């Protein structure tokens, strides 16, 4: 993509000069205040007010300036070296999970879009494990970059829309915006965010200590005051830095993104979808908002275009962005909104609904090694039977002929065409999981549930899921729910409410964890979703009996008013 | 006095010439680089196809001609050189792959095959990368061609016999066709 290299480099350098001036200003004032305090102290207590003035003279000012220059150079140098890693830790972004379909798709898209830039950058995809809808990018001087999306975004956008959002973020990387915002955030943003979080924590947790022990209260007040001071000073200087970052860079990135993908409509749709959801306000610190495609906080200022708004706001109005993109495609915003809504409705209709009963599935009686007839088994149950070979004798449960052309009632498994997938799966060998079902004592089967790898028992339909992957499952909406499940979910929740108090403490499960063989406890999934599940006390595994996983997903989706 | 003026003018011309010459060097290298980017993706596609055909062979016993077309188109795409011929060969390959996937739609077992699925995913991704790198290449080519057409760079271009580069275009009947509206 032809962007002049020198243009970008010059832009980078002026921006860093501005940052440097702000930081010098910060240290200059700090040095002035400290210097004045020291000199005033000296004047009052040591000289006892006999000679000189308590204020700093010209030499004092010059020394302060020197100190400020040195300190600023060290600060900027330090920030530039590892800004990206530190901001990333503050945002809590994880690496992608290579086993997860959605994560893999995201990584593929990042890879593809990077090709459009001529492959100039080394872009690592990362994920913020949050239900919010947002995306961000960061970059350092050497061309390493991070492009991140929230779990919510991966679940709610389709491939084209995700590609458009990624292109927007890659555009930031290509134009050098990301580098500037990353440095800007790391200069004061991290301190402000840390102080903000600490102050918040102290306010929430401190109150108890306060009343219990009167003695420590003074120290806490001093501590809080200092924290507040740090917060307001860093926030003020961070505000100065934000001035220098124009809100127009978002419009520019939109335009470059369209040049990368040639698809303005998808970007416009993605912006609309993100703007309608929760963008992470309260979870993503406001000091990092410049990194994101849309401001995590919904600020009235962002939607206005006065002189002050242009100066203070970090993001242009959403409707303006959508309008520009819509005009590129010779359509209008109303059309795009209409399309998004009707597409969502069509997707909702197309959700795959599991069948109501298993009764019409074919079943077989099988003769085991001891020549005893066992069964009836469904096809998925037959898949995990270790002793079933193509030579095993089988008959249909219900008396039909196993092979219509031959017309036999009894035959070997290799004669039954419907059983072929069993042996196919055994040949592949990838499907049988390493875990054993705690209730049936049979091997679990690895499955893909809305893109997340889970382990299911084909006999009792229980599932073993890693707790850390539950957010993704509850967010994604591939599978629909049949009426039986909806009724069951409502009933379970109602029952749970009646027993909420006597079952508040989890009790030991009758079995051990299939993963670490440690004790499991049976209790409510959370206090909001009153479904009893078995959680391992040691590792992160959760065992769901039949339907429990689907019930929880149903309850979460149907209590969710933000999405 | 006149000598000084002439010297100044000559100096300005030399400076301008150096500027134009360097700009040409930059643009031509970027075009070359972008073309190399396309070739990387095309080679990736060529490498994927034998596996794809091998996997599909077991299921598509009655569709030998479709498979043979794919193999033939791939071989041709590898053999040709020159941007224009390459473009044509690659478009042929795209067409033959498309008809292979259309045929595969009728074979549920093939569609459910894990290797086939992952190959198809990877091929889709590679196709996207081809189209993205093509965009990148075309952007640079347009920039170079516009520069060659403009004055005074066209003088320099004539002097050094710099030629316009070819755009990498899609020759796809389905994409090119203007939709017909009937009343």
C-alpha cells in the first residue's frame, strides 16, 4: 500500500518531540515544587529566615530545567523500549488459543490483511477475554505490532466485518498512529490507570478497615490523598498528550482500511454493531481509550463537532464515520443499518436447533467378546466401544434388516453401511479424548461446541469444559435452543431460586475430576445462574450433566440485555 | 551574469533530474516487491493443490475430468512466465478450482472430510491473500504509471526506456459481466 515512508517517519518524529516537551514540562514543574519546598524548608529552619529569599532564583530554575531534561529523556527512552508489553499487561490481553476456531479465524484474518500492506509488519493477534465489543492496535518503533479484539467482537461480527475492523487497526499500524498512541498511553496512561485502579480498590476495600481500627485511619487518608494527587497530576498531563492526538486519525484509518480491503460497507456495519453494544466502559481504563476503534466510554462529546469537541475528543462521531463509508459505496446509513438488522434476524432464524428427541435414531444390538448381546447403542455410542470391530456381529434394534440389498437381519458390522462412520472415526483416531466420563466410565469424545473444544460423553451426554473457556461459549450464538430446553431452563432457574439459601454451600460430588483426579464439588454455577454443576476444586475443569451446559447458555443469553 | 543564471538553471535541472530519477527507482522497486508478494501467495496456492487433488481423488471417482483440469491448469500456471500470461493462467486455475468445489458440493462425505475441510480453509485464506497482494501491487503500479505519464518525469522515462507496468486484473466472466435487467 503506497504510503510514503518519509511522511510517516516525519510524523513519528514530530509526535515524539511533542511528547518530549510535555514530559519535560511535567518534570520541570515537579522539580520546581520539590526545589521550592527544600529551599523554603532550609530558609525557615536552618537559616531561620535570616538571609536570601525563600523562592528559587535563576540558578535554581536552570538546575530544575536540566534535571527535567535528563529525567524526561530517561522516561521517554524507557517508555519507548517496552511500552507495548506494559500496556498489553494493563489491558489484560491474552495470546490466541490455537485450538479455538474463532481465535484461529481471527489470526488468519490478521495474517491476510497484513499481506495487503505488503507484509511490512510483524503483527501478533491478541484477545481481551471480555464480553465487550471493541478492538485495538499497538506498535513499536521496529515494526512489531499487536492487533487485539475482545471475545465479544469475535462472537458478534461475521468474517467480512471482522476483516474490516482488523484492516482499520492494521491501517493505524501502517500510518504510524499506533506507535504514537502506544507511547502516549505508556507515558502517563499506565500510571494514571494503576493509580485509578488502586484508588478504586482502596475506596471499595478500605471502608471496613477504617471503622474497625481507628489507629490506621490517618495513614490511609494520607495514602489516599497521595494516590489522588498522583492520579490528578498524571491525568492532567495525559490530557495534554491527548490534545496532540487528533480525532481525525480515526477517519484516516477508516479510509486506509477501505483501501486495504476495498470493502467500505462491512466496516460501516461493524462500526454500527460495535456502537450498539457495550464497548468495555468500566473494564477498559479511560486512559487507554485512544487505542480503541470506538471510545469504550460513550461520551456525548464524541458525537459533537464543535471547536472544543474537536480539541478534547479522541474519536469522531460514529454517524459521521458511517456516513463517509456509506458514501464510498454509494449507499446511505439507513440502508446499512437496515441490512445489519435484517441480516441479524436471518442469522437468528438459521441457528441450528438440535432435534427434540433421539427416538428415531437407528440403534443396534452388538455381540461382545464374551458372546453376549449388548445394547441398544446409537451410532455415537458405538464409536467409543473399544471392542467393536468390523467383524463384530450386529443386528438392528427394532428388527429391520441391517443391509437392505442383502435383506439379512443379522450380520457383521462391516456389512452395515450405517456403521461405517464408526470405523472411519477410529481410523482418524483424533476424536477420542484423553478424559474418561466420571459417571459412565467410558472415554469422552472431543467435540467442537460453538468453536470451543469440549469433551462430551456419548452415553450420558455430560460435558467436561474448561472454566476459562466458558465466556466464549456463553457469548457465541451458533446453536439455537429447542422448546424442551427453554422450558427446562426456566424450570431449573425457578427451582434454583427456591433452594438458593439451603444449597448455598457446595457439597462434595460423588466422583473425582477426570483431569486431575482431585475432589469435585457440586454447587450453583454462579449465584445468578442457579444450575448445579460439578467444579473441580483444584483445576479449572467443570463437569456438566446432560443439558446443563445448554441451560446455562440459554439463561445467559436470555438475561442479557446489553447485547 | 548570464553565465550565472545559466549555471543556476542547469543546477536546478540536475537537482530535479536526480529527484525524478530517485523517485523512479523507489517506485520501480516497490512494484517489483509487490509482484514478489503476489508470487509468494501464488506459489503457496500451487503447493496446496496437489494435496487437495489427492484428498478429493478418493471420493470423486466419476469426476476425473474436473480433477485433471485442475492439475493441468496448475501445471500451466507454474510453467508460464511474464505477467500477462501468468495472469491468464492463474485465472484459468481459479476457474478450475471453482468448478472442483462446485462438484464437491454434491459429495457430502468429501465435504465432511477433515483434511479436505482444512485444505479448503487454507485455500480460501490463500485466495484472500492473493487478492490482497494484488490490490497492493495494483496500487503501486497505478502510482508508477501515473508518474510515467506526468510531465516532466515522462522525459526521464523516455530517456531510460522505463515502461509502464501491467495491472493484475481479474478476467472472470462472472465478475466482469454487467447484470442484465429485464422488464
